[in-house]
C-alpha cells in the first residue's frame, strides 16, 4: 500500500468546508502528489454535518480508507463523527474560542491543537479566512511546504484581486507560525513533494470534458444533485467549439431539447439523476423508436423519490436496463473510474451514432463529487476517435432511395442500422414519428411491417455484441478460483482491497464490468470459479440479479446501501468474511 496521508475538515454546511478542502487538494496536486477526495455533505444550504476528506500519496490512490491523520474540527460533532477513523497520534486542529468548541474533548492518545483561528484570520484581514489559517496549521503539522498552498490560493482567489490573495497567504502563515511557536509536539508526518504535473478533476467534470472531446455541441439540462457539475463544466467551455448549453425549465424539457438538437444533426447530451430519469422516460421511448442518437447521463444517488440527494447509491441499474413502456433497445455504459468517465462518454457518443440508439452513461455520486489526480496523458486527445455512423451525403444517398426517389430513414438492413441523413442533405428529406412506422418513417399498423421494424431495431444489439469489445477490466490473480465481480465506481476501492487481501494471504480475481447492456458473457469466468461474489452499492443486488439471470448460477453478494461509498479496507474485510462464511458452510 502507498505511504499515504489522510486529512479532513468538518463542520456545518455553510462553513466553507468544500472550498477549503478543494484548496488543500489543489495544493497537494500542485506539489506533485496524488490525491483522492471524498465529501460527506447534507442536502441543505446551512446546518447539518459536512466534511471534506483528502487522501494523498506519492503513488496513485484510488479509494478512501478508515484512517485520519489530521482533522480540522469546526464542531464537536466533527470529532464524534470521525472517532472510528482517528488513531493514536492523530492531530485535531480546532478553535477553542469558538462557541461550538468551548467544551471540546480531545480523545486520549490524540494531539489537540487549540488555535485561535478566527482571531488570527481577523489580524490577517478578515474572519472569513479562518479556514485558511487552519490550512496553514495543517501545513506545519504535515511538514508540507506552504509555498504549494500559496499556489492553490492564487488559483482560487486570483480573480478577486491581488490584495485578497495576499491576505489569504498571510492568514495561512499565521496558522503555520502559531503551531511552530506555541507547540513543540513531534509529528510523524513529512509530505514529500515531486516535480510531477497532475490534472485534478471529478467525475462530472471528466464527463463534460469527454463530451466536448467527442464533439458534443448541444447540452440541455436542469440542475439536480449530483449531476449539476456536468452542466457547470460545459458552460463557458462548449461555446468555444461552437456548442451551446441550455438550462431547461425541467427534465422533460431538457431531454426534448436534446432530442431536437440530435434530430438536427448535432451530437447532443443531457445529464440528470434518478428523479430526472423518471421524468424523461416517455421521451426516452421516442428517442429509441425514432432511432435518434442521444447520450443521457444518469449520475445516481440514494433513492427512491427525493431519497438522500447527497448520498451514494447504485440503485438505478434496473431503470436504465428496463425503464420505459414497451421494449426499447438502448445501450448502458458504466464508467468504472473518474478517468473512464471521460473515455466512456466519448464511447457513448460513438455508440449512439453508430447504432442510432439512446445511450445511458451510468455514473454515480461517488465519482461525481470525488476529485482525483491523473497524469495529463491519461486524457490524450489524439487518441479520441469519432465515428458518426452510417451517415449518407449527397453522393451516397441514392442507394437508400425507394422506387419513387424517397429517402428511407428506417430502411430494413441486415445489421439493423438504417442510413442517416442530416438536414440539408439533397434528397434526404424525411420524417420520423413515435408511432410505429415503415421504412419511410410514415406511421403504419401493418402487422408484417411492425414485426420487421421491431426485429430491425433489436438487431442493433446483436450487431454491437458481435463488433464491439465489451470485455471487463481485469485485476488480481487471473488464475484464482475466487472471483469478484462489480461495476461502476467500486473499482478503485476493490483494486486497493486486493492489496489488503494479498497481505493476508487471500488471492482473488476481480472483473470490473463497464458495459451493462450489451454486456460481456461471464459464463466461462463464473464456471471456472469456485466462489463468486458480486459487490455493489444497492440493497437488492441489481447487478448480481443480472449475473444470475445470464449465467444461471447463484452468486454471493456484498451490498451497501447506507449512502456511503465502499472503502478499500472495509471491502477487504467484507470479502474475507464472505469467503470464510462460504468455507464454514462447505
């Protein structure tokens, strides 16, 4: 395991927790360290516990763990909430002059640093900078060069004027100097820096970046946690490439606007979360039956109904696979990491146009709000390939005209994929409808044509299975008879859990599945294993049910649905317990 350092700040919503955490994460990234963040926040503007955690190391980190080395506690509850992760020698930074910390209790074996954060901030220019004072104190504890924090403060506040930047730098140094002057503890931390350059971004931003790279030129959406950052990332950026972002009045309008843009020939996308997918279901059917390519991002959160908007869950798989009335061909891709959010979004656009289907990108809150570092070459734009599918132009349209010279946008083909003509293509004028239609796109109730059109649309799925590489991502020991299956954002925690398991002498094979439909045939993999465990963040084991359906084999399940993401060390223990239970019952 990497020699990591775990830091957190916690308080109430409105205390500036998120911005403070991002500044520290940015400082670590600019110091050439890898970063992985985690946020715990309430669905309210003020009040309620909220925290921002950062795990950092010289080597890549892909998960959070149950350990905190330094905690900035703005409330007593922050300490109470993190007791299980604090350890002997953990440092707790707090302001004893603050009313919420007047009677603070520092657990035995831990180091409490009572620092007058507000007073020092006021001396530097304003009480609003008290969290920056705390960051300076954390730099002292962790032996982290404060110059790296200066760089992050410049990036954060540079647009507000140099005076604001200098005041924040002064506040940070006040915290650093206070620790050096008032405390003589020996701390066990020394954060090494490197000359490496990293990109720091979250899953929503990676999706937005992937959309632009893929040639998306129209986005319509309605703000909803945790998908809003996709729209925020695109706004101001997509316009540089001739694109547009529209904030619609609701999710129904958003998907219909996106559908209209796609019909006009633009690569188009919308993003939402579970409640928005509910509202989009009717138009989703229209997208599919009109054979319009469209990318729909579902950033899952805890449901049903309003549920817990700021908590993790992978509960929408069934809805994406089966949602909507009638039988609707659709593709579902599930990025397994933040970097894969970029690449799977590019792939989703290509799939949408190659097969003329709606494509779901199944992300989730854990990836959406997590910031992680990557080498810039991970997002090599030269490797982005764009495939617009079976598009006809003025020179190639003749073979798709009927005997009367009319274009056939729903022509019956062996692979199920009909020709596509953009508006303005000579002889390409046509119509499409949500009613069942013939090859010209005109409504019909002819029974023979109905069967032919349904079969044609379904053939797209079989074509994709035969032509696309739907292989899972493989980790661990390929020869192990213990097989772990999972999907989505659980990959990072599971990859690191493999290291914990290896230390305990437990050998496993892990397949991370990014394609939910069409999906790989896992029958041979499961038949080769003595024990199979499916890991996912929902209560009913939705992916496990799919696996059992496909392979006619019962699997063990590790399900988590408390609103909190999996952690690497926690998963290792769960896997060992599940394997031990299997052995005991044998």
